[in-house]
C-alpha cells in the first residue's frame, strides 16, 4: 500500500505533538504484511529501531501492517511498569473502530495522542535538557 507524503506528515505531526509534553519517545512503523503475529513483529521492529536504548526505557511503537490489516502497540519496560497491560489494550480498543473503517491515519492519531498523555503523566518533558532520542520519521519494512 502506498503511503502519501501528506499522510506521513500527519503521523509525524501527531508524534511531535505527543512528544512536546513528555520525555518519552513515540515511533510508527508501517509494513505491508505481517507474519501472522503482529505483536511479535512489532517487538522485533522495536529492537531493530533501537527503541529499547532510551534513557528511561519509555519508548512506544505503533506497528501497522496495512495490507494484512493487523497492528500492535508495544511499550518499553519503563512505561509498561507505570501503565500496565490494560493501558495497551485500551489504546488498541480506541484504535479499532477507526481501523475497521479504513481510517488508519485517524487511528494512529488517536493512539499516539493517548500514548502521549500517559507518557506526559509518568515521564514529563524535561524542558531544555530534554532531547529527542529517536527519530520521529515513519519507518517502513
């Protein structure tokens, strides 16, 4: 599936907005297909992108396989310890209606905003000393 520049810019804008209020890191990875287990694929991609190397272990990855119609949200140990499994399920549940309607950009915008709120609560922005540890660009597989 072809991703248009305008769609990618909306994703990056959502990431940047979320990261304005947190020291946490958000990334989005788009694949065409999935091996069958989106969570496993997301975890592999999480490590490939070096997301486990953030100082506070507070990275969140949104993984979407567009043609397979599968997705997963993965958070690192630091944020997971603060929010627990029900948080990830809540993000998933908020994204599903949009995804079912084929509005994957809107689903990502919702999920990223929700992730940003949780990150801000547990990992607030550190002012001038805060640095962007990971790229905000959308990665592709």
